[in-house]
């Protein structure tokens, strides 16, 4: 079951999933406002936020904003509504613990001020870093964490320390009154109930992206391999066809032998010719030399070309 959180006026609950999407809607609305867009339809805003329009309309209905049929949502007023629900109508002092490369980048991030967050102080335990300046802030020693939190009424802390130091820093922040922590250290923090922790681990995000990139690469390779195997399979079929041709050649070979049979038939024809000549000789002898043609007058098989014609065929 999804959790719900109460609005600042305590009138109704908003599902936590909706709360997680509100900053995305707000970012899209800021972009629209910067382009001078006065009104936006739910479909257009949903595309800009990367969600479907039905989900967006349901989320915004929790804020009491239903838009105007045929017109859409007033961008400026929706910015106000979302900002109010997120508690961004006031400035929130934030402290950053850890002034390394990541702490430098966070302290220099201009988006904090434009979204209602003010960096109240930056801390570090390294004597070489303490007293240096980052984005107009003088880095304080970590010994001052408790006093600064009390002085500025800080309730949001950012941890940008090495993993080994993160839990100890977290415990000090909670003991000093911090109730919301944004953790960039690659470690899971243990906190008491009533303290919210949001974890940002860039290496985990990169690993997840690597997983999806690898899957796409495997699919592409499998796809190419499938085509290669198909081509080889076609070749195999082609080989079979060629084999069939070879068998066809064998059939032709058998046909050649059939040709030999035909040649045998021709030879049979030659035998018949020989028989005919023998009969003519006997008749000539009975006639006693009368004007009948003798054997010398009979065309020889070679002369008639019967066998040659059969062979030629």
C-alpha cells in the first residue's frame, strides 16, 4: 500500500508517489514559464514531465487543481500550487558537510537558490580545507556543526563525506535537530523514525545504466548473429540444392548410360542391316546371276549411315 503524506495545512493526504513526481512537474512548469507559456494542457505538461496525462491529472487533483476544460492549466498558478505543497514558498537553510570535489560542486550549484534553498554553511574536518572559500562561503570546521544548526534553524543537511565518516556525521546532524538528510556518501545510513533520508549514489545509477546498455548490446549481437546463422542456414540449404544438383548430375550420368543403351540400339540396327545383306546374297545365288543386285551392289552399313545416324542422334 502506498504511503500518504499530509499537506502543510493538514487537510488531505497526498500519496508519496505523487509527492515524488511533484518536483518533476515543477521543473517542467518552470521551463514553460521561462518560455513565456501562459497556459498548458494536461497532455502537453505530461509530455514535458515524461508521464501519461491521466496520471498527471490525478496527481494535480490532490492539490485541488483541475484546470479549465478546453484551456488547460494556468502555468504561474500551478507553479504556485506545486511550490506551496512542496514547502517551497519559503527559503530553506541547508548545510553541506564535506568540502571535497562533490561538496564544491554542490555549493556552487545555482539551482538551490532559485528553488528556495539557501546554503547556510559548508563544513569539513581537513585543516587544509577549513577557512578556504567556496561560492562565497568560508568553509567551517566540522566542530561548528551543532552551533550553526541551532543559530540558523537548519532542518536539511547534505552529507558529501567519504563513506567511513558518513554515519558519524549523520548521527551528529540528527542529534542537533536535522530531520531531512540528502546523502551522497556511498553507504546506507541508519536513522531514527521521523528522519527522512534521500540517497543519491552516482555509481549505482551508472551501474544500472551499464546493465541496460549491456542488455541492448547483447540483443544487437544476438540479432546480428541470428541473421548470420540464417545466412549460413541459407548457405546450407543452398549447399543442399547444390547437392541436389550433384544428384541431378548423377541423374544425367544415368542418362548418359541411357545414351549408351541407345547406342546399343544402334548397334542392334547394324545387326539388322547385316541380316538384310545376307538375305540378298542368297536370293542372288538362286537367281543365278540374273540382273539382281549382288552383295557388291548392296550399300554397306557404313554407306547407309544408319548406325552413324543413330549414334549422331
